[in-house]
């Protein structure tokens, strides 16, 4: 087999890569020079190829293991590897600590420093950090409007909601974001809008009674799909931060409530726009986890979610860095 250099494996830009994997009950290893995952069916083993040069993230859930050789090949190809619980639940829960993810970022090359330098210029200033968080939230609103209003994809799946209610909710949220005096107020507004979007989605598919459960504790399909889809978004968020050379600890909104909060800041740009409606659509029509996961990944690809994440973070870094 022809030898490839790490640079050969990175010829496809991360924002253009097609694959995001979530795996359970399998082994990830190198077989004949290829990274594969192995599943067991009775006495037989089935080997499935992972096209690492066209993959952004591999999320490993319950019952998985990965060899050192496989981790080395994934790192060479610039693939982000994350460990989480089954179905997109926190990896560990003990006492008052939730470990959302254990991330293993590729360490095989230097990352760009332009955006990190711009980021740290403003990050230590409370007002500038708040301004960056507001910029993220405004982009979140724009992305929701773009992918909910006049959406052929949602209409084709009988997701029928009141566009007037959504437009009013987004306008009110924008006013609250502009007026927010601190991060606590901004987090409160983020949660308030999400609650309104849940209500719109419940009505759109006639879901019935719904209460958003804490991470991993929901038993109904919509809650489980929301958790699972959000973790797929976290994988993209982690990849976006790594591509731009930004440490996950330099959050602008979630830093005081979650470790590695920048991943959550970035993922929030797309979660409510893409994951939320798909979770209720899939729950109402009885999709299994695999069907929902594929629908989510398709939505991410069609919406160019990773492109949007990277472009937004770049723009905020440069704008706030120059203002600092």
C-alpha cells in the first residue's frame, strides 16, 4: 500500500469533509493500513472502513475501544476523537460533576496562531468577552431564521409552525441580547428562547406534553434525540475550535458553568436551528437512533454547519481582537 504523509490526509478542508461518526459496541483499529471499526454478530466479526481523510469527528460511545495505532492514524488525518456516554449522554456523572466529553485533539502539527492571538487580546477583558458572546448569540438567531423560515426541508417533513410567532420571538430575543448587562443575563435569554422554540416544535408536530430533561435523564424520544443531536453538534464545535487553534477553555459564554465551554459556545450556533426541529420530527414519526443520527448529519451537511461555525468564530476573533 502506498504511504501517505499527514499533509496528504489533510487535503480535504475540515469544513468540506462529509463524515461524522458516532460508534457504540465496537473496536476501532488499523487493518491492512486502513482505520476500521469492528462489530460482532454472533461468531462473526464485521469490518467497516472509516474514510479518515474525509472525516471530521469520531465520537465513541458505550462499549467502544480504540487502539493506539488507530489513534495515531486519526491524528495524522486531523480527525477529532471524543469519548461520551451512550446515546449522547455525559461520559461520567458523579456527585456534582458532569464530564461532557473527553476530547483527544490531533497533536501531529502546529495549529494556526492568528485567531488565538486575536482571541486572547480581548478574552481577558470582561466587556469585550461579553461583546463576543453577544455576537455569537446574534449569529445564532440569524441561523435559526435562515433554517426555520421558508424552509423547504421542514415543510416536506410536515413541520408546520407559526412563522409569526417565531419572527416575534427572535425579534424579542435580539432586544434582550443587546440589553444584557452580563453573561448571566445572556445565558438566561438563551434558555428563554430555547424554551419558546421547544413549544413551537411541540405544536408543529403535535407532540403532546414535553418537558426538557437534564442532560441524559430524559426517557421520551424527543429528549433522547435532542441529547444525541447536540452531542453531534459538540463534535463539530470541537473541530471548529481545533481548526482555528483555539483552546476549548477560552469560552465567552459557558466558561463558568462547563469545562471546555468554547465547544458549547460554538455548538450553540447551530443546535436550535438544525437539531431541535429534527429531534421532534424524528420522535413523532418513530425514527430509531440511527435514522435520527443520519438525518442530523444530513442537515449539518446541507446547511454547511461547520463552515458557518468556523466563519463565525473567525469573524468574532478578528473583530473583537481589533477592538481590544
